C-alpha cells in the first residue's frame, strides 16, 4: 500500500487547513486510516482515525476542532482542521492499517505550521 499525503502549510492561529491522504495498491477492507503527528522533540501521537464501518476516534486535544472523513471510492481520508492553535504545529503523518494482517503503512509527513 502506498500513501500520498498533501495539504500542509503555514496558517495563522484560528485558521483552517485540510489534509488529504490517498491510498493505492493492495488496499483491503476492513482497514483503518488516520493521521498522527510529531512535533520537534515529541513522540508521534494519534490525531484522528477512521475505520471502515464508520468508527472515528480523536485525540482529546483536537475534539471539536478537527474532523476526519473518508471517500471510499477514492481510498482517501481527509482531515479538516479548524481553529488551529500554535500547539498543533507538527509534521502530520498518514497511516493505513490492514486490519486482516495488523500491518501498518505510513505515508510521508506533511508539515503543518501554525504561527502568527
């Protein structure tokens, strides 16, 4: 499985960005797709995931501000990020999990910088 992430950038506090992650190759159902992030000097942490069947999970720090969604016809997940804060600054990574094999695939990171 290959993942192509896009949509990062520089935004002011309170602004919005949308990240996209498209999966290609030997994708299967069920699967889980999601976003993780890693700030400098910090461990990589979960942001949001979407599991086929409709379950979504969010980190407490982004609940109410971020929304993950999926277009199954395109094998693509989106992360709509609103009310961005300086502390949201990080490299965001897309992850795909083959739930049959419990195998993870990671995309390249995309930088999100929230700064005035």
